[in-house]
C-alpha cells in the first residue's frame, strides 16, 4: 500500500473542497479605503464553467452577482476590485463565490465579510456623476 508523503497530506487538509470540481486554497477580501479588493486561488478547477462573484450589503438580504469570471485552469489566482461598494449605505459587505460546474450543481465558497467606510463626500460625488451619465 502506497502512503502519501506527510507534506502532501497536510496540503490536502488546508484546501477547501467544494461540491463542484473546484478546490479553493483561499478566498479573501479587504477594503483599501476606496474600493474592496477580493482575491482567491484555486488548487484544481475540474469541470468549472464559470465563477460568479456575489455580494450582499449588510448581514441579511439576497446575494447579487456583481461579476463573472471564466476559469483559468488549476493553480490560478484571481482578483476583482469592487468599485461600486461606495454606492451602498451599509458599511459591511458579504461576498461569496458561486462556482458553476459543468457536470452538477453549483457550489458556494465560504462567505467573506468586509468592513468598508467611504466618506459621504465620495458617496455624494458618485451620485452626482451618475446623474450626468
């Protein structure tokens, strides 16, 4: 009987398997003061059709898809900058990935909550610009 090396076994423990063909190493977000930076890395992307990045304002409510990304292949790093977070009044945003698999149901990542404060000046300026589009 063949045994996995200890290092390989430990790596498997820290990878988050999902129902679909994806394995995430991490999914995280942070506020830079103006926007929210979201990042994730995959270990494997077997039969993944698309990643849907979803957001909800606050702790309750429905998730809305704010971006879709095509899979790049196993061991890939993804980044997304949420530039529209200042438009909401809530200071906490919760994100998750909906991973659509070719052969089965969609899977969801862990939720990531990000505290985000934007000045009322930036929020007002964003509203003024939107009126003239």
